[in-house]
C-alpha cells in the first residue's frame, strides 16, 4: 500500500511540475489591397484588374455611385492595369501602370 501511495504521489508531482512551452508567431497577415471606385457615369461599369495579361473581374459598380472593392490575389506593391467597361460595351476606361497599395482611388471619367 505504501509503495502505491508513494508511486501516486511521485506521479502527481511530475504532472504538476513545470512544462516546457514553445511560443511562435504565426504568419503575418497579408495587407488588404483595395480600389475605391467613383463612377460618375450614368450607367454601370464592370471593373477589372489586369495582371500578367489576365483580366480579373472585381465588381460591377452602378452609375453615379462609389464602391470600395477589395482586390484578392494581388500582392500589395504589385503594378497592374485597371480597366472599366460600361455594361453595354460602348466605352472602356483604362489606367495603366498602377502600383496597388492599401487603397487606390480611381474616378471614372
């Protein structure tokens, strides 16, 4: 019985003793890149980011309105082209060599 009590006592001391803990930081969150589009036209436009020759559709912005559009898949500091086309396809607006930071303000026209 004594051996059992001593064993349990030693086991509980070991369980309550100090533990080694390793602390690490996680990956840094990616900075959000966004466009602030002001559409002064009377009709809606489809807004695209052109990166590496690929058109990435972002959002349709209604006429005479303002939209804050997050741009996913593009790293902060990347240089891209912006393109907006009216929904009827008659007019296209472009802005070339734009370096995207946290937010880029684009006014049409």
